[in-house]
C-alpha cells in the first residue's frame, strides 16, 4: 500500500461526489449525512476562501487496488463490488469535510451567519472585506469570494494497492488521535462479531433505531452499540457482565464468547427487532423510550425464548411491556441499594452495570409472571401435568424468599429456570398422587433433588 497526494479545487472535488463510495464499515455517516453539526460545517466552509481549510481528504483508488489483488480473492470481490456499482473511489477519512463540500458547492443553503465576513487581497485593489452570507449559497457569493475559493486547493490523499485489511488498519491508525467514539473504531474491525453488529445495525438503525435515537446518535453508531449490548447480554446471561467499552473490545476479538453465541442469537434477533419496527402505533417512540428501555425489552423477550415460552401475540406482549415500563419509570418506589448504601428508584438504574442488569431482570421477570399474560393466552408454557411451568418455578422462588429450603443457598433469579442447577420438586411425589402445584412444590439444588429421588427409589416407593 502507498499514498499518492493530489490537489484539487473544492469545486472539482465536489464534482467527484458520484464517483466516491462510502463504506460505513470504517466511516461515519453517509454521502448525505455526517457527524458534524451545521455550525461546524459552516465554520469549515468559511475557512476555505482564506486558506484555512487545510486538512486533507483520504480516498481509496479502486482500480489500483484491483490491479494489486488476485482475481477471485476476498479483496478482489470487495473492490469489484464497488466498481460494479459505478464507483471509482471509496472514502476513507474526511467525510465530515467531504459532505460539507458536496452540499455547499451543490448549491445547498448553509444559512451562513449574516455577520460572517472575510478580508481578501484583490490584485490592484488591495485588501477588501466581503460578506459571506448572501443567502448562504456559493453562487450568491461576490465574484471575488468565489474566485478566492476556487484558488484554494484541497489536499487529497489517494490510497493505492491496498488490501481490505490494510484499509481497516489505516483507518484505525489515522483516527487513533481523533475524537471518534469507541464504536466508530470497533465498526472498522474485520471480525465475525463486527460483521454481525454491522449487518443488523445497518439494517435496523433507521427503523428500530430512529424510534429511540436522534439522527446524530444513529450516524455515530449508537444503534450498533445497542446491538453489541444485546449480543453481550445474551452471551453472558448466566454470569452477567457490565456492558461497556471494555466488554465490547473483548467481544470483538477473534474467537470471543460473543462470536460463539452469534448463531443462537441470530435466530431470534431479527424477530425481536421486528416487534418494534412492525408496531404501527410506534409505542416506543410515543413513550419517549431510549436505549435503556430497548435493553429492558430484550431482557423480557430473551427470557421468553430462552425458557420455551411461546409468544402467541407479540404485539400485545409489547403493549404490556410499554405500559409496565412507563409505570416503572414514573414509580417513586426504591428498588435497589447501590454499593454506597444509597437507595435508588428503577428510573435511576440507567447504566448497564452487571448488578443493575440483574436487578432489572429480577423486577421485569417478576412483573411478567405477576401479569395476566399467561391467563389471557398471550404467553403459553409447556403443558405437562408432571412438569412445573416457568411461572410456577418463579412462584416457588418467591414462596421460598429466593432460598433453597434443602441447602439454604440463595437462588439467583436468573438461575430459577436453569434445570442443571435447580430442580422444581414435588414435596409429595407425583407417583404418589402429589399435584404439580406451588403448594406441593419446592425449588431445590439439583444435588439435593438427586439425593431425595435416590432415597425415594431405594425405598421402593
């Protein structure tokens, strides 16, 4: 890989817009959107005529990279896919500047500050001051200012003879000292987890994501971060972890636990996301929900799937969830004591710390089993006269105050339904006519259950 420097007028670069693709694997925004706010874009445009817009733009020369690749290889397929779409270059760095240039020189009004002005030296006339406002469009600027802009040159770096891996590494190195957020950096990784998050992120960010995030948050990959949160929560269900950048960087490594969980989560994630996308009432958006509530909805949905609870009507389950989450948000009851001993309401459990996730799951699943969802047929459990249902297991846990009556051990709420650790046992054996009821049941450690069963069998009933 090598870099070739060329210079172009800003108008010439603006005319290249249709030739430059934007691969969001390692870029933020789109050809139409960037992460700069309008004020930042204005400031950049105002810097051009006075020669202060000096930062370069980096683009990839597709033909040069194709000539360097072995035909039919993964790299060759990558570059050829862009070429087949009619592109000659791929944007690598400087998209904020590029979008500003495209928009302004394409005659989109920026509404430049009416007080903005510049002083330009005019041959034979000396220094003169001009207004930059003039409707905020390039063509409406004084001719002297247009000429000053067209004299300025944009430094364009052409990346040539590069592989896809080299491009990804180059992007990360270029931006290592710049204020990209962590997920903008992770998005450039070439791992299975990164690809999984990108695929679902790009597919749902403007449908699901737009109901809970601002446009700028979406452009900066906040929805992709939420997908990564779903994956890490799902992966570490048994031993919840704090969902933060440290967890995500480990998740994005090759052969991570999250990578191994992808096939299982892949089966349910699209159906889960569609529950919100297909909600014609847009209840998430109407309720003002954000990433906090979206994670809570995943906690509930995942519990149902994980415990073989059939969701007969996902729209009614969603409506129940929205209603219960609004009540929890408005509740003034204290539900949690932090490490400093301070009491907290549910609405204050907004961070995805491991202990807070466990507490939120405990409360949400409790609400689920206390609801009429099962009685109304919205949720259906295994129908077996001998087996205790998931709801009954929860009721046993409540009856026992979360403690195993046989061993005295505490039973974490997320382990209630884990048959490899805790068994729902008939106090009066089922074979002796004992009913499968909460009154005749107990949730006990598997070793205690095995011992009780062994003693029963040795006695020959």
